[in-house]
């Protein structure tokens, strides 16, 4: 059923009455059942009873402001316009009785040429909404139509998932809990994701989902490449003279420049990498300047999240992994990772730096197998003729 609006006004002049008639007609032409006294005068009517019935049954009461309406509505004594006096008295009584219900239903309207100070005081001209008619067209009464038809011009977006904000100190829940795993998870390192080579040492950070996670579709991977580029650009990680590269395959999507990169695997693994900021590594700067930023970037990617993550961090040079700081045998919950990314970044930085400071295992000795090749001879003392005292086969020069 159409919304019903009772039009209350003062019979001031023929011009004013014609404007009110034009307004009421325009409302009816645009889906509102406007009720006006001139349309109900076909027979003898008890106007007071009529006004009470129509006003209380209407969805809205449109009060057309004017100097005379203001004079009688705010209680000034007058022997004129007694119909408006009774309507205004009824509105005051209804607002007094149930303000919360009736104030939103009474709509003060200013026709062209009328001023704010012509709205009755009990309708709060300065502190409540009013509706100005700029022209007798649908566009000229748009604000009035929108409120009667419940068609707002601005609709709020849906409420998203609340972020878990970083706890700067103390706070409930205690520190992040690292849970040992029975078996290590499979981590895909950079050399397995893309063909990326650098003469400088690269630090890699990977978050591997643990538990049930929906596999990312190839279509979603195609969309993720530009999304990763946008995330990286917003945070300034692609600051390179070389334009970033964006791409995807059936197993991964990525965006990277000469200095840093982001990638997502179909399995749900999220990866980031960047050039080593320097040697020796400073734990605090590594955690705060780099790892914290990249953890937050990876968590911003719009994908399904598991109950827990397995972080892995390491260094790589020319596609060959040299040292792993976290060996993917511990997990942390998704809640903890989002709640305390600073603590996670500091822990990962400490483990990586510790691992890099440990002496590297000795390289295996070269096996020297006697076979055809260049023979190196050592001679000593006085000899007669050609004597081979000692020798070995150098397989590198064969």
C-alpha cells in the first residue's frame, strides 16, 4: 500500500493555497497518498473529527510552514484559521504524549519563498530536520519524497569483520603461544614459487595455513595478482626504478619488484620477501622495519583464514636456500597472529639472526678419484732419471 501523508496548512492567500494544492498533487503523482481538505469537501463534514481521524491514521503529517501557521500553531490567540489551530493543537498534544513516535512523523516543509523562522517552535526548526521545496517537480521535492517513501540517498555499507588491533603493552591473553607440531609442514620457498634471482641476500617470510582451508581457485589467483600489487603500492614496498611484475599460474599469484615481493599459493600459503637490509642483521630493526610490515600485509590479503598458521623465515641467495631461522615445526593461532604481530615479528627476527650467527656446517671434503687426467709430481733430492715421487689426479683439470 502507498504511504499516506496528511497535508496541514493555513488558508492564507489564493497563491499559498494553490502552491499547497500543487505540492499535494505532486506527492500523489509520485506514489504518496496525500490527503488534502479540498479533496474531501464533497459533502458536509465535521472537520475536527475528520482531522483527528486522518492525521492519526496517516504515516506522515506534512506541515506547510507559513507566517500565519506559525502564529496560530505556537499558541497566539486568534479568531481566524481555527482549523489550523485545532490541527496544530492536536499535533502538539501527540508530540507531548509520545515524542519518540510522533516527532519523526511530522515533516515541516518550506515552500519557495518561505523561511526557517516560519516553522512552529514545537517542531524544532533549528535542531530537527526540515524539507525545502525548490521547485514543484519530483527533483524539487526529492528530500521529502525520500523520507516518505523510505528511499534514502545514502545506504551504509555492510559491517565488515572487526580487526584485531595490536596490543602495545600488557593486555589480556598473555603472550603468543607457539605450539610444536608432530611433523613439519611443507613450505614452498621462493625458488619454487617464481623464477627470482638476486645477487643480494633475500629474506623470505612465509605463512603456511594449518588445518582445513579451501583451496584458492585459479580464477581467484588471477584476481589476486593486481590486489597484491595494490597492497604493496599502498605501503611503499615496490619502491624500485623497475616497474613491478604481476602474474599468476595455476598454483600461485605474485607481485614483485627488484626489492620486494608478495605471493599467494593455491594451497593458501602467503609469502613475502625483501632484500637483506644489511650485515650484520639488527634484530630490532629487522622486526620493526620489515617483518611487522610484511606480516600485516600478508594478513590483509582477502582469503580464507585457518585456525592456525605455521610461520617460516629464512635467507636465500640465487635460488639456493642457505639457512632457515624457523623450521616450520611450530604453529600459532590466527587470533594470536593478528592480535600480537609485533611479538611474532620480534620472535621470528630473533630466531633468524640466531641461526645466521651459528657457524655453518663444514663443507664435505672433495673426493679425489684416480683417473686419467693431469698428473702433478713432487720431486726431492738428487735423482737419476725421471722419478715420480708423489702425485694425484686433479679431476677439475682433467
